């Protein structure tokens, strides 16, 4: 199986060109190639496939083999691979995902994609669509914020979907968090029936936010594009930030904007190809 290793600010995946390669059991392949000691090493597997409704189709699988609806950093790399390797030269590019078809604008240098702006669509707060069970959490004065106990401490969370289910909490110092301890508990809190990507955010200024992430099925990751989008929206609805801000993640920065005109979220960031090879199980 031929593959290409790519990353979006450190959120790395093994990419397979499904126009040429066939992967019969992607969940099993994802578990094997993601292993950083005995495999290629990655946050998961992403397949780039033909689509009958867009330029290409994207399927992403986490380290544990579970399939996610979307990946913000991953979709930027899908666009780069598709453009740079000649699967399509459309710009804007349309990519089919588990969330639907998304539109991406590509910024190129010398014929290669360097930066991508993704229209992430509108944020979803409706509990049934996240999905989130408000009956297993306590309400607060803000109808979009809930409270429950985690690791013996009360934690306020914003449940939101930006393509995947997310929980966002605000803290004074994200670097002081023990994510290995609280991450697994937050991921599997009973209020999220399909588990959840968990984020903790520190407000630096109304236009600058620092965050850390525990992703469902993968654990600690260096970046999460849908999560950064969720953090920006959560910061706005809790009156902590403006609608456009720089989000600092361990792997790098993303520019996130939640536009008033169309209510859509726009994420801008880099996409990087690292190397290509052949996987022999």
C-alpha cells in the first residue's frame, strides 16, 4: 500500500490515494500504521477517494480504528494532496466529508498548496445533533453552557459540533493541566453518547487564545482544526473573544473566523507533505 505522510501544524495522518489504492479494512490499517513504535506513526489514517458529489471524498480513522466525521487539519492536507498530485486542479475545491461537502480556498506558491481556508459551515448547538444529553449534566445561567463533575472537580463545558462532537472548557493556565488524567474521563463522560473531543482554552486577549486537546480515539494531539473552531465559537458565545482570533495550539497557529453574515466558521492554516513510502504489513 503506497502512502503519504502529511500534517497540519503537527496533527499528522497517513494518507492513501484511494483513486489508485484499495484499503479493504481501513479501521485495522489505521490501528497498525498509526503505531509510533511498530508502524508509520500518526494520529490516524485518511483515505482520499473519488466522489460523485465533490472533487474528492475524505474518510478519516482515529488511532483506535474508529471513524470520525471530519478533521479540520486533515481536510487541508487532503486538498493539498489532491491539488499537488493532480487529482483535481479546482480552486476553490469541494471535499465530501462525514459532515457534508465543504468548500476550500487554496493559496499556492510555485504550483504547490501552502495555505488552505476551509469553510467549516455553521456551528451546531442542538443537543441531539452534537450529540449531547443535557439530562446527564447540570444547567448554568448560560443555556449553551453546562456543568458536571470531572475527576472530583466541577467543570463548565460548552457542548458543540463543528463537524465532530466537542466540549470546550476555559481555564487560567492550559499548560498546568494533566491531560493524561482528565482527558480519558472527559472523552467518555456519559453526557456524550458517541464520546467527545475535549478542549481546554486559555484566553490571552479577545483576539488570541491558547488551547490544548484530547481527541476521542487518539488521545493528546498537537492540533485539532474542528476543535479550534469550536473553541473560537465557544469563546464568542461566552463573551470572552471576538469573532476572529488567532488560536495557538501545541503544533502551531490557526486563524479562525466566525462570520456574522453567513454564520459560517472559516479556518485558515498550513498543510505539509512530509514523505511518501510503501507499507508492507
